[in-house]
């Protein structure tokens, strides 16, 4: 009840609200935060890897079979997930003309179904988009070809594609950092949801 009252006060008194969203928002849609103990994933025999260990450019560059096998496992777990009340809250703020933007750490693409791209900063990328390592074109999985080498861009002489997400040993994209800063600078209120910002 107190939380509802606080949110009502925010909506009434602020007009440029930015939501900063983390993994706790996605758990409401049945998506793991990848810190759970059951997210240890076995590849062969006694070798075990965590999500954080596999989702690196090092593994992408040196063990593509492992990287893409795991990534398709991850992709399948994100498919067909539905938005929850936290996502719908952002949509409601937008409809009221109060939402300046959403900054999300989540790669599940769920805010993209509700919020226009100009108001959305997916700081860690989007799991459903892939980028050709040769031409740079962004595409969906349906525009790629599977092979023993990994996921390929069929229109670019079968060059590999890379998921359009920020891996654990990579830096954020410059354009996303700029958008992130612009949104925060223009906010008169910031609501943090599903993350401790740690």
C-alpha cells in the first residue's frame, strides 16, 4: 500500500521519469537472473561453466561450438516470454506522458514490445538480434544459417554473426552510453527496478 502511494505521488509530481531496470524485472516473466545455482550448465563430462564464463568474447573467439550451443539454449529460454506488471508500469507512464525513457540491463527484448525505440536504452543489447562480423548488418535468427562453425549470415558469403549483446569481457557501445547519459541528465525522477546497481 505504501509503495502504491509513493508511486502515485511520483506520477503526480514528476513529468520526465526514467526507469532503470535490471534482472529482477525479468524474473517476473520467468527468466532467470543467471546468478542462480541451477544456472551452472554442463557441456561434456566433468566440465561445468557458468553463464558468465561462457558469455565472453574469449569463448566466442576460441570455442565457438560451446558458445553457440549455449547461446541457442539461452535464446530458447527467452523465447515466448511475456511482459509483466513492471513492464506494463512503464507503458502506463508512457501513455500518461510521464515517461522520459527506460534504461534496461536486460537482453530479453520485452520492453521493445511496449516502448518506442527512441525512449529505450538496452545497455546490454538484445538477445534476439545478431550482427554480421563482416558487413555489420543486424538481423534476426530467421535470417541466419546454422552450421558446425556457428550461426552464419547467409547473405554475406556465410560469414559468422555475433549476438548483439555486450559480453562479460566487453565494454558498452559508445552510442548506448551516450543515450544512457542523456536520459539520466534529462530526468526529474529515476525509478530503479529489479537491480541494486551493484
